[in-house]
C-alpha cells in the first residue's frame, strides 16, 4: 500500500473567508488576499457583505491580527472606534506607567478644568515641558502634533517630542480624542 501525503492545511485566506461566512457575512461581499505593501492579509468588506456593528466581535475574532478595511467609510469609522475601545484600557495603563516613571503623572491636566480645547492643549504642552502653542494644535475634533521644523538640535527635540507624544497619547485615550500628525520633512527640491 502506498502512503499518500496528508492533505495540506487550507491557506490562511481560505480560513478567514470561512470564518467570516460563519459570522454571517454574505459571500461575494468581501475579499481576503495577501497584500505585499502590508506584508499581511487585507480583508476588504463591502456593503454587499451585510456587516453591521453587531458583527464586529466576530469579524475581529476571524481576522485578527490581519488588516481589515470597510468600503463604507461610516462603517469603517465605527469599526475603528470599536477597536479603540478594545485597546483603550491597555494604552491607558501603559502610558500611565510611563508618565509615572518620568514624574509626569502628578498634576496631569484634567480636560474638565479647561474652558476650551485650545486651553487644554496648551496645558498639555506646558505639562510636557515645552512652550505652549509650539507643537500641538486643535483642528475640529482632532488633536494635531505639528512640531516646528528642526534644523539643529535633533537629540533635544526628539527627547522633548517623545514626552509630548506620550502626554498626547494619554490625553487622547482618556478623553477619546482623534489624533493627527504633521511631518517634519525637509523641503523637497
């Protein structure tokens, strides 16, 4: 009798597809494929899949740690808010520990104590040890990191900005703020 090799396991994409179908998503309403630019699998969910926020737990359980994108931007925003809620406790705990380690925990600005978001942001900068108005700004409901161009003194700037970024991440997680980042690229020729 000739032994035949065992059946190879299904490709990860096929496993994810089946899991999403088991979640109740409709076939033909999503794609699952490896993307070189992500160095991972991307799941794209279209409105034809019939996904709702009630599916988020199952979708995440089916695809994690791979990438997911919803073609419907409103649904994508809801999913990203769902993901943020899942990681928020861990982020808060980790950044709180880092703030305590740098003696920045005591006196951390409380958003409720400030009349405007701009006043709060300036207090965050001051708490981080940088000049108010020098690296953060408010744009709509978004907290923007917009540092000045640094031509010299990169080491000092990097240290200062690592602190303000830590403060910014904690404030954003605690207050559920959206974050934005503006680069510090040299001018292109």
